[in-house]
C-alpha cells in the first residue's frame, strides 16, 4: 500500500512539473551541428614571409622598393584579432578545426559540420562549392577595407551567436549555383559564374544549343551567371554593351537593377563575348536565360585549348576540347549562408 501511495505521489509531482513548464521552449537534447570547421586564408604578410623567409626580409625588400610595410602588418593584425575573437566565442566543449583554403578541395566535410570562413567574398565562394548542405557563417576580418557582399558578420556589425546557431536557431539564405556537366562524367559547380572558352587569347569554337535552337559560334567565350554573380562579371558585360551601342548613336539603358537578380532565383543568365558572324559562324544566340526546363548545351570544336572554369579561378578548370559536350544547368545543390 505504501508503494502505491509513493507511486501516486511521484506521478502527481511529475504532472505538476510538466504543467508548470508548459509554454517554455525545451532545450535541445543535442546540438544540431557537431563541429566547427574554420576556413582561413593566408594574409599578405604570411605570403610575403613565405617568399622571403622572414618578416624582416620581406619588410626590407618592400621598403627598399618604396612601399610601406605598415598597412600589410596592420591587415595581418586585424585578421589575427578576428580569428582570436572567434575562438573566444566558441562554446566550451564544442569541437573545432582550422583549415587553410588550400586544403578545402581535399577536405572531407561531415554532414553535421558548421563551416565558418574568415576572409573576402572569394573565400565563401570557393568553399561553398565543396559543401553539400553544410551552412556557412561568413565573417569579414577587416570591414574598413573589405566591402564583403557575402559577409554579414564582423566585429562592427556583430559576431555570430554561435550558441544559438549550433542549436539550429538561425536564418539560412539558400543561394542558387550553376553546374557544368560533361559527357565524360566530369562536373564543375559555380557560385558566381562559369566561363566557357579558350585558355588564351584565341577564338572559342563550339555549337551552342537551347530548346530547338542550335548554331555554330566563334567568340571569346560564354559567361554564365548566377544571381550571386549578377553584380560581377555579367554586369561588366551589360556595361560594355550599353556603352558601345550608345557610342554608335543608339539609345539603350542598363537593365533594371543593373541586371541584378536575387541570389535564390531559380535561373541563370548567359552572354556570349565578342561573337563573330561569318560564312560559317552565327551570332544570334548571344544572350538568354537558363531555367530548369531549358538548360544550355555546348559542344566543343577546339582541338586542345578549350576550358571551363568557375568563379574566376583558372586553376580550377575542366578541359573542354573537341568531342566534349557540356550541359549547363541550375545545380541541384544550393549554397547555405547564415544571416543575422
């Protein structure tokens, strides 16, 4: 009987506790992310030191060439201070690992990693291409000199709240990427843009197809832009085209918002650079939109100098020579950028 009374009292006590805690958010039983992977870039000071062996020798060389070494030292100090601030806000007990950007292509990111980049926009761009669903916290190490369109956090606007983010309490912006798939199975992702064309200053030769349109072209290459890249290389294309037409007596304005479209829009834009019309080549398909149901296909007629590279990194390329066909489409994977 005493056991029965004790059990009943325990049950009532548990019920009272549950009643009193209704409406309160329950703390997560485990963090959503298990490890922080911090991606860093080499500072100019570190690069010069590697070249000249010591800081003193690097300083001697630059100052004798008439260049001040002070801004380089200051930029390095600001970078190291940002890294130190980040280390200070990592919650106790959370695993973390620091890797340089040179190791990113070979690094295996785990499904529950949370990635933090400290550097310019380019570091975000070239890290995102090697991730699946892992989100990125992008930190600006020097807001006084780096504009950072992709860098929502810094020591002025505020560093990220890692405790909240690790528990899954964060806003994630998904960013559309471009994908080039070759008929030999190779693939290349682009965060900002893809370039398809010659490796040097020669003419790119290829068939270009979309829907029921196909033509043979000779040009300086083709640029494919995402929403994130629409304020970069593609904007330069618009600016040049508008300037030439107006100089020739025509009247044309830049597209709305200077051609900018949202990072998460499910489309890509393409433009052909310097298309050459001749007896054999055409120049009708010089600008257009790539959508999920309308990919762009190019077949190379370049013997040994064709390339496809992404985001301005010429070393990160696929050979695009005769016999190869590339299908350009919206990538299935998205980049995930954490915003405040």
